């Protein structure tokens, strides 16, 4: 369970405008090498693929050669002796060519899917290991785009483009070698178009690379915006901002359309250019070959072979050009994936940190300071002590730093100055996972996963028995409403618990925390936005949960913190008052003013 940064206390830590660090400078070679590390895990099968590529390339050259020689040896000589055997051999060539192509594609798809599976797994695993600060500064939809669109882009390219590149290169050099063997002079004539091809390809690919990277970036931005707008539909409709959202969507969609449009336009030039050059090459071979044949320099069969080879020579160039653009798009996607994989993991600074045994729950902040942004102080010189089992309330205006204190205690963030001690041990010397296993969270917005109620409660202790789950639900006052549901504990909840009330979700969250049996408990506005009857049930459940546990509670409604052992009044990141509820009222300071304002507001609402 995570404490969403900035929730409850109102600290502004998300920066939607910083969607990503930006696409890194061109590193085509480096990115391709990293993709290769995923493919090279199946070297044996890759060798088989390469063998089939060699075979298919050789057989594709052998077919036209046999046809040309057949014309010279049989048709020109007007003899049919042995022609049937030659035709059978030609049929065998094309059969084995088709078989080799099928095998190389079949094997390569398996290699590619395994590589993409590993890449996707590493990326998702990396998401689980990144610090909360990473997610605070990015839109979730944009990150989802990397797992889906970017990796799928890599997948589709690996499935076909890798084979096509190898095959095109082999066919290109093989064709050139055979052409030089048959007629160096006619080969030179055929090569006239090559400089035109390279000039055209260079002009096109120099533009498409940037456009593909921009297209991937704009797609991620659009996905992030869509995810955000769908999640905020209630707010959008409440403030009648549908038209504004549509306008923003159109702007982002237009940016994606423009990048995609020009990328496809430039890419579309390639087949048109190749068709023109293919026809030009054929015309040159036919014209020059005819002249050479009349002079007895080449045979009719050689001209036929050259006509086919001229097309085979330009086709690999065409394929390479097309595949290069596809590779640019895939590399742009892979680069965005590797950008996440290269982020520092949450545990990168743990070094010799150790596991934390069962603790008593003593917590001490020693002159702790922290800021989300450079140049400012969110909390300053915090110094307080919580004895085991003590209930500490954090109160103060929105943005005062209450949630930041919880985030620091949970090690979602690290102090800039000072230290936090848990049972006398510096929290930075304790592994985060071990520390958080000693903590339980009940938040203002109770998040539930898609699955059964039993599974959601068991999230607090995965090895818990059904009886333990049931007991936790009873202690949380959730058992009665669960049994009234059609499926009871096996009722399947929609994502985020849609279908049950906010109060019921809160009771399930309390049950989950009870099952976890933490030593330190975090309550972040756990009873806000709840009706009075449900609030009484929640308060009763929370009283059981807090018993014997060190508890930190964030609350805006001051009537919920009356029984706290110590109330810390936070303003502008500093503790300005501390004491029990009665002590702070007697002092008639900042807390007294907050309490009086809430009491007057509540009285006014009651009169209305």
C-alpha cells in the first residue's frame, strides 16, 4: 500500500506538465544493441533463423539463374532433352525457398515474442521498484503507453523487420556477385540508378526519424490526457467543463495527427520512388542488354536473368528503406522503455540497510527538513517523539506539511536534513520493504483492487486463512454488510471498488489493516466524507485497530482527534503547538482558533 503523495494534507507534488524527461538525443546504435541483448538469449534458434535466411536468399537467386540458363540451353537451342528434369529442379528450388521463408518467420516470431515478454516484464517490475517521487511527476496514462504502445511497436518490428533486414542485405550482395559473374559491363550499366536511390533514401529517412519519435511522444501525451480525463469525469461534469476537455483533446490529437501524417507522407515516398527506379532499371537493362545481345556480347538468357536480378537488386534496397523507417519507429519506442528501465530504483541507496524485526513502535523525528522542490522548505526542523502505542494527531491548514510527515515516515521521500528513528534505529538503515511491513495505512481515498472482497482484505496478509479474513472483517464492522451482498466474501468488486459505498470501502480498508497487524498505523482523513452512522462504525473499528499501536492520524475535523495523546499543530512546515486537546484549548492559540472556527461552522450548518 502506498500513501499517495499530497493527498489529505494538500501538498502539491504532482507536475503533470513534466510528462517525461524528453526523448534522449539520437542513440540509434546503442538502443539497437540493447534490443539485441534480448534477442541473443536464444542464440541457437537465431542461428537457425540466419541459416534459413541464407538458404532463402540463395534459392531466390538460383531460381532466375536456372530460368535464364534454361532459355539459352533449351529454348534458344530448340531442344527439349532433359527439360523436364530442369523444371522439376526449378519446382524444388521454389518449394524449399517457401519452406525456408516459413521456418525463419515461425522461429523469429517465437524469439521476438520471448524478447518482448522479457522486456515488458522488466518494465512492469521496474514500475514496482521505482520511488513514489517518480510517479508524482508523470501522468499514469503516459506511463501505460510505454507498456502497451511502445513495446507493441517493438514487438511488431522484431516479428518481421529483423528477418527482412538480414534477407535484404544477403540478397543485395548475392545479386551483385552473380550479376558481376554474368556480365560486369551490364552490371555497371544497372548500377547507374544506385546513387539516385541512396540520395532519395537519405533525404526521406533524415526526416522520418524525428517524426516517428515525435509521434511516439505525442501518443504517450494523448494517452496520459485520456486517462486523466476519464478518471476525472465527475469533476469535469460537475463544473461543466466537457467542452474545455474536448478542446484540449483536439489540440493533442491534432499534434499526433500532424506528426503521424508527415511521417507516413515521407514514408509513402519510398515505394513510389522505388517503383520509378525499378522501371528505369528495367528499361536500362532491356535497352543495354538488347544492344549487347545484337553484338554477341551477352545471351538472351543472360538478359532475362539480369532483368529479374535488376528488380531483385532494387527490391532489397526498397525493403531496407522501408524497414529502416519501421526500425526508427521501434527504436523510438524502445528508447522510451529503456528511459524508464534506466531510472534509479527505490532501493538504490539502501546499501547495507538491514531488515527490521518486530518493533515496539517508537518514532522520533530529529530536526527533519524536506522540500519537494529546490529552494523551498515543505517541512522545517521537525522535532517530536512518539512513544510505543501513543496516538499522535497532525492538524493544520491545507498544505501545511501533514502528509509530507507521513511520506517521510514511510520512506516514500528522504529527509534533506535530520533523521527519523524507529525504535532508536535510523530509518535510512532499514530496508524500505521491511519498514513498511511494520506499518498499516487507512487513507482518505480507499483503493480497492478488482477481485473478490476476500482477496482485497487478504491483501494485508497474503497467507491469511479464511477465518482470519472473517475475523478482521468483524473487527472492522464490515462483516454484516459483506454477508448481505449476493456473493458474500466472494463478491467480485469492480476496479477501485465501484459498486459499493465510500463508507463500505473504508471499512474494508480497515479490515485489511487489521489483518496486517502493523506496529505503526497511519490514518489519513480516514473518516472524511462519510455519513454519521457509518462514521460511528468506522470510529469503533478504528478504536480497535489503534489499540496498542503507535498511530499517526491526519485530520481536518478536530472532533476526531480529541482522544489523541499528543496533537501536533503544523503550519508552513513547522510545529507551532503541541499538546492534548484540552491543553491546546486552554492555551487559546492557533489550535483554539481552528477549533472555534469549526465549531461555529458546525453550529451554523445545524441551524440551517
